[in-house]
C-alpha cells in the first residue's frame, strides 16, 4: 500500500514538473525564430564567417541558407535576442561541456543522408563522444570545413601517431609530395565511418591486431593493395603471412627499421622460422666474412633477404620459387 502511494505521488510530482516546464517563459528553448538579420547586429564576425561558407549558399537546396540560417544549428533564438544575448541564454552553443551526441545531432539532422556518414553510429569517434565540431569548423571556408589541415588535425588528439610518423621509415603523411599524390590520414582511414570485419591474425608477432581501425577497406591487405597492387599477386608460391596480413611484418605509420618493418633482420624472419643448418647464424671466428665454406651471406646486410628476395611471393617455377629465392 505504502508503495502505491509513493508511486502515485511520484507521478503527480513529475506531472506538475512537466506542467511547470511547459509554461511560457520557462521553456529551455523558446520555439520562436528570430531570423539571422537580428544575430548579425551582435555577432558580426560569426555572421561573416558563416556567409563565406558552403552552408550560406542559396543555390544548394538543403543548405541552412534555405532553412533557418544561423538557427538551423543554434536553434530558435528569439528568447536569446529578446534578452539581449549572453551565455547560456536561449541558444544552442557548441561548447566543450555540451554532450558530443547533442552537438553532432544538430549536424546530422541535415547530414543523415551524406554518404560519408553512413556508418557514423558504429564509428569509434562517435562512440568515444567525439563530435563533428571537434574536426570541423563551420564558421570558415577551409577545405571540407576542417578546423586544421591533416595531419595536424588528427595529431591534436593522436600524439602517439605523430611520434610514429616522425620515424626513419614512414608513410609520407608529413611531406608535401610533389611527384606523388599527397598521402593523408584519410587516404587510409574513414574517420566518419568505416568498419572492417577482418579476422584476428593467428600467428602474429604484433599485439594490437584485426580490430576495427576505421580503415577504408574490409581488410588490411585490401587497403594496402589499393596503392601497392603488385603485392597482390596472384603468386604461384604464396608466403603465408603476406597473404594473410601485411601487418605481420609492417607497421602502418612508421618504424625505425627500413621499409616500415616491425623489427630488424634476421629477427623478423626468426620470429617465425627457426632453421638449423641454414646460413642464418652470425659469423664466428671460424666462419668469417672472408672465410671459406658456408660462411658467406650470413648475417650481414639484408641477411635472409640476401637470398630470399621475393619475400612477398614468387612466380618462379620450382624450388627456388617455392622458397622465394627467385
Ligand atoms: C543583442 C545582442 C545579441 C543578439 C541580437 C544575438 N546575440 Fe548571441 N550573444 C550575445 C552575447 C553578448 C553573447 C555572449 C557572448 C560572450 O560572452 O562572449 C551571445 C552568445 C551567443 C552564443 C553562445 C551561447 C553560449 O551559451 O555560450 C551563441 C551560439 C549565439 N550568441 C548565437 C546567436 C544567434 C544565432 C543569434 C540570432 C538568432 C544571436 N546570438 C543574437 C548577444 C547577442
Ligand atoms: C552549420 C551550423 C551552423 C550555422 C549555420 C551557424 N553556426 Fe554558429 N556555430 C556553429 C558551431 C559548430 C560553432 C562552434 C565553433 C565553430 O565550429 O567554429 C558555432 C559557434 C558560434 C558562436 C560562438 C559561440 C561560443 O561558444 O562562443 C556564435 C556567436 C555563433 N556561432 C553565431 C552564429 C551566427 C550569428 C550564425 C548565422 C549568421 C551562425 N552561428 C550560423 C554552427 C553553426
Ligand atoms: C540545414 C541543414 C544543414 C545543417 C544543420 C548542417 N549542414 Fe553541413 N551541409 C548542408 C548542405 C546542404 C551541404 C552541401 C551539400 C553536401 O556537401 O552535403 C553541407 C555541406 C557540409 C560540408 C562539406 C563542405 C565542403 O566543403 O564540401 C561539411 C563538412 C558540413 N556540411 C559540415 C556540417 C557540420 C559540422 C554541421 C553541424 C555543425 C552541419 N554541416 C550542419 C546542410 C546542413
Ligand atoms: C575525427 C574527425 C572528424 C569528425 C569527428 C567528423 N569529420 Fe567530417 N570530415 C573529416 C575529414 C578529415 C574530412 C575530409 C576527408 C574525408 O572526406 O574523409 C571530412 C569530410 C566531411 C564532409 C565532406 C565529405 C565530402 O566529401 O563531401 C562532410 C559533409 C562531413 N565531413 C560532415 C561531418 C559531420 C556532419 C560530422 C559529425 C556527425 C563529421 N563530419 C565528423 C573529419 C571528421
Ligand atoms: C578531438 C580529438 C580527436 C581528433 C581531432 C581525432 N581523433 Fe581519432 N580518436 C579520438 C578518440 C577519443 C578515439 C577513441 C579512443 C582511442 O581509440 O584512442 C579515436 C579513435 C581513432 C581511431 C581508431 C582507434 C581504434 O582503436 O579503433 C582512428 C583510426 C582514428 N581515431 C583516426 C583519426 C584520424 C585519421 C583523425 C584526423 C582526421 C582523427 N582520428 C582525429 C579522438 C580524436
Ligand atoms: C597507409 C595507410 C595508413 C595511413 C596513411 C595512416 N594509417 Fe592509421 N592505421 C592504418 C592501419 C592499417 C591501422 C591498423 C593497425 C593495427 O591494426 O594494428 C591503423 C591504425 C591507426 C590507429 C589506431 C592505433 C592503435 O594502435 O590502436 C590510429 C589512432 C591511427 N591509425 C591514426 C592515424 C593518423 C592520425 C594518421 C595520419 C597521420 C594515420 N593513421 C595514417 C593505416 C594507415
Ligand atoms: C593511399 C595509398 C597507400 C596505401 C593504402 C598504402 N600505402 Fe604504403 N606507401 C604509399 C606511398 C605513397 C609510399 C611512399 C612511396 C615512395 O616513397 O616512393 C608508400 C611506401 C610504403 C613502404 C615503403 C616504406 C619505405 O620506408 O620506403 C611500405 C613497406 C609500405 N608502403 C607498406 C604498406 C602497407 C603494409 C600498407 C597497408 C597497411 C600500405 N603500404 C598502404 C602509399 C600507400
Ligand atoms: C614476411 C614478412 C612480410 C610480409 C608479411 C609483408 N612484407 Fe612487405 N616487405 C618485407 C620485407 C622484408 C621488405 C623489404 C624488402 C627488401 O628490402 O627487399 C618489404 C618491403 C615492402 C615494400 C617496399 C619495397 C617494395 O618491395 O616495394 C612494400 C611496398 C611492401 N613490403 C608491401 C607489403 C604489402 C602490401 C604486404 C601485404 C600484402 C606486405 N608487404 C607483407 C616483408 C614482408
Ligand atoms: C608471421 C610469421 C612469419 C614471418 C615473420 C616470416 N615467415 Fe616465412 N613463412 C611463414 C609461414 C607460416 C610459412 C609457410 C610454412 C609452410 O608452408 O610450412 C612460411 C614459409 C616460408 C618459406 C618457404 C618454406 C617452405 O618450406 O615452404 C620461406 C623460404 C620463408 N617463409 C622465409 C621467410 C623469410 C626469409 C622471412 C623474413 C623476411 C620470413 N619467412 C618471415 C611464416 C612467417
Ligand atoms: C645464402 C643464402 C641464404 C640465406 C642467407 C638464407 N637462406 Fe633460407 N634458404 C636458402 C636456400 C637456397 C633454400 C632452399 C634450399 C634449402 O632448403 O637449404 C633456403 C630455404 C629456406 C627455408 C625453407 C626450408 C627449410 O629449411 O624449412 C626457410 C624457412 C628459410 N630458408 C628461411 C631463412 C631465414 C629465416 C633466413 C635468415 C635468418 C635465411 N633463410 C637465410 C638460402 C638462404
């Protein structure tokens, strides 16, 4: 009985609260639109920066210019205007403490159909509460309305990747390439969508592996083949790890070992191959570089690669192809 009374009073209370909220003047958001002309009086600079952007173009059907202009994103602002403006009064602001989801929601109300956002809900940025305005500034005219150019945009939050791309061997995301098409983080990552279903590597020497890193392909190898097509084969003799996942041997961003390799020679190979009676041990005082016997080509220079040259796979018929020597 007591319980029923408790719930009844709770119901009454919440009803009264809702009534209170719906009274005019008390609504968090007054439904009235003030029109962008009124905003201009007090926010000249924001008006300017909006006018030069794609959103202000009347020629684009769904653009804010053809909807509520400023108020398409900031919400109806007549209360804000009536009260002479101010922080926290009657408009939606994209502030730091506003929830990411709420901020993105303002953009998605129009961009739901945008192709780049098809998988936004499953995207790691979205689930980590990163919002559109963390990367975009709609008050401006930069390419794609980005706050900063890549890769600096991304480095702002991903310092560890900046560190990697400064290493000796790297994918050229930092350099402005003259002869090549410039490589950006977005060449490989779909930062607003993207998910892959790649299986976890079975005998990987790397730890993080096979998860969704928003790469622009269904699997790591498919991503690499987009630019390194010659590694796709088909090969008469496949090297199992290359066919499975390039990241068995390569770092995607940067490495202190040449060719983006995860480790140096001959460790790279020896992680998976332990072959006795094979020229893979270091020189000793008996078997020196200039010595006789099986000493040559051991642990020097390209090490295993001195002989196993076609490490990604070979089409050479017979044993030499089978062991990637030719
Ligand atoms: C009478 C002057 C005035 C008018 C008109 C006006 N504002 Fe403001 N607005 C202000 C002032 C003052 C602030 C506080 C700015 C500050 O503290 O830096 C403000 C703050 C804001 C903020 C930040 C709010 C927050 O909570 O942080 C937004 C967004 C904003 N205005 C948008 C608009 C829009 C959209 C319009 C038109 C519908 C508009 N303003 C019309 C004066 C005005
Ligand atoms: C497409 C959505 C969009 C439109 C249209 C838009 N804004 Fe904004 N506005 C934002 C976002 C997002 C921010 C956060 C800062 C940024 O992105 O540059 C912002 C920031 C602001 C701020 C600063 C708020 C603060 O916290 O200090 C003001 C003031 C403002 N806008 C006013 C306007 C006015 C005036 C117009 C119309 C002339 C307008 N905005 C049109 C999305 C929009
Ligand atoms: C009233 C609808 C509307 C709202 C709200 C809106 N946009 Fe847009 N936006 C458009 C339209 C229409 C275009 C042009 C067509 C396109 O590229 O989809 C556009 C284009 C863009 C572009 C492409 C710019 C370029 O250079 O090609 C970006 C980025 C963008 N919007 C980001 C945002 C962000 C971030 C927000 C939220 C702060 C937002 N938009 C809110 C309608 C809207
Ligand atoms: C982590 C950073 C990041 C976030 C968060 C982000 N974007 Fe983007 N956006 C980018 C980058 C980088 C590009 C340009 C490269 C590309 O298209 O992938 C871009 C491009 C766009 C484009 C233009 C695409 C085209 O080619 O026409 C639109 C529209 C857009 N973003 C809207 C949004 C909206 C809306 C949100 C929030 C739901 C959002 N973005 C969140 C980084 C981001
Ligand atoms: C405002 C901060 C911020 C910006 C800017 C940003 N990111 Fe992120 N990013 C995050 C957060 C937070 C996560 C999720 C947590 C994590 O895995 O580190 C994340 C996750 C990722 C992941 C997936 C990691 C995983 O474990 O699945 C990739 C890939 C990524 N970001 C790439 C980019 C790229 C490329 C850009 C630039 C276009 C960018 N990010 C810009 C904050 C940011
Ligand atoms: C050549 C393609 C390529 C480029 C360019 C690239 N990435 Fe990646 N990135 C990858 C791959 C592949 C992975 C997955 C690595 C894994 O599974 O271990 C990855 C993983 C990530 C992760 C998750 C790292 C982790 O350890 O969980 C982040 C964050 C990231 N990249 C950010 C960036 C940023 C920022 C840039 C631009 C500076 C960038 N990437 C450029 C291919 C690339
Ligand atoms: C968007 C295109 C693109 C994608 C995708 C891509 N690469 Fe690259 N890669 C490049 C470019 C450009 C270079 C620099 C080539 C040059 O300097 O001539 C490069 C260089 C390399 C190098 C040589 C690095 C050095 O130190 O010389 C290796 C190894 C490599 N990539 C492996 C990979 C792997 C593994 C993947 C998949 C995770 C991949 N790449 C995905 C464009 C790409
Ligand atoms: C078993 C380890 C291993 C795997 C797996 C592997 N690579 Fe390599 N990769 C190497 C080695 C070792 C080199 C250096 C070759 C040399 O110095 O001749 C190299 C060099 C490269 C280079 C730069 C030199 C060149 O030949 O163009 C690219 C690009 C490359 N690999 C791409 C890939 C791609 C794409 C994959 C996945 C299909 C892959 N690698 C898988 C070991 C591997
Ligand atoms: C991630 C583990 C891994 C790494 C790293 C690796 N391999 Fe392999 N390799 C394999 C597997 C698995 C096979 C297939 C073995 C089989 O079929 O019995 C193979 C096959 C071979 C074969 C053919 C052997 C045969 O009998 O068919 C040669 C030769 C070879 N690898 C050389 C190398 C060299 C040289 C390196 C270093 C550049 C290397 N591998 C790095 C896993 C690896
Ligand atoms: C002097 C040239 C040479 C060097 C250096 C060399 N190999 Fe070989 N390797 C061969 C030849 C030739 C064969 C095929 C004949 C045989 O089985 O001995 C072979 C066969 C293999 C096989 C397949 C046969 C088996 O025994 O399972 C593997 C695996 C292999 N090498 C790995 C390596 C690794 C790992 C290194 C570096 C640590 C290396 N090789 C260094 C020439 C070389």
